[in-house]
C-alpha cells in the first residue's frame, strides 16, 4: 500500500475531498515524523509501538575485503506490533 492508496482509502471512507484526505494523511505522517525525531515513543493501541533507539559505534568487517571498519553510532527506528495486530495477521494466514 502506498501513500496514494492511503489517501484514496481515506477519501472513500470519510467523504472528505481528495485534497482534504491528502492533507489529513500528510498531517498524520508529519506528526509521527516529528514525534520520532524528538526521540519520543509512539504507541497506537491495537497496532503497535514505534521506538527510536540509540546504537553505539562498533567494529565491523567489510564482507568483500575482510577489512575492519568502524560502524558509527546512530539512531534506529524499531516497530513492535501489538498482540491484537499479531493475532489478526496470524488468523488470516491460517
């Protein structure tokens, strides 16, 4: 599903215009991005949690040459689905 698909779905389900639907979807994404940028956790009941974690720098290897390299410290985004989402997904595959 793409952002355009989300906008179309909001448009069809709410009765808002396509422009209004696009603005709503953009506002939600902007809010999520800014919250995560600030290092805050996002918890959506029945869906899951988005968390920004700090990773320390570490030593690694270039798999092609075998040379040791320094992997810099960075922030990563993790997502942990809720039990509700997990059960919905698993029911559909059985």
